[in-house]
C-alpha cells in the first residue's frame, strides 16, 4: 500500500501501518477546529459563569433577562418608539453573527420628535479583546462611558415592562 506522509511524498507501507497512519491523521483534529464546532455556550462556559457579558448587565439593571443569547432575544417595541429604560439589541462591530444588548440611558430626537440615536451603557464593550472567540473585552463585567448608538443600527428594542410577542 501507499501512504502519504507529512513530507507529501508516497511511501510503501503495510495495510496495518497505513490504517494506523490514516486513523491518527483523522483523529488529530486541531483545537481551533474543535472549538469552531462547539456552541458558544459550551466553548465559553468559563466566561458565561463569571457573568460579565452585556446580557448579564441587562439582568442586573432591569431584573429581567430573556432566554438564550442576544441573537435569539425578541423585540416588543418599534425602534422609533424607544424610551429610557428599554434594551436595544444591536450588532457587535466586526462580527456578523454576534449581537449585543445595551441599556438605554438617553434618547436623542430631532426637532420633529423622532428618535435618531440612543445613548446606552453596557458591559464588555472594551477596546481590547481578551478572548476573541468568546467575545470578551477588557471591560468584561464593567461599564465604560455612555455609547452613542444610531437608531438605524439597532436591530430590535425590548421593553422589559411589556410582554414579549
């Protein structure tokens, strides 16, 4: 039998040896590939248990929390009707799959009375990534300064005092 070795050349080997080499190659999945297959809740359990994500902040501020991670959180108010005390669900910059939740502290409206931006506070919106795979920043479990979020970047708004659809 022929076997391809790490030097990308072919060598003659017995059937048993070739089977062992193939089994070893197939079972040696790199750690990055294993991590990519694990759900967020599994691969980031050590961070989740520390309760420093934006959704943990929402629970602390409002006394309520939706099930699951922010991408599954539902809105119950149109973004144009956002008020202080609401929760905005927005995209995490630089990550098309990740979403974050933030507590609305102020609403900016135009002369027509329509909201165009909100100022929010949230945990874990630091500038330095400590664990990119688990979306942990240097402000994990801490608030930074109020952040301005344009309303056109808000995906959904949840008002904890109202029922969910």
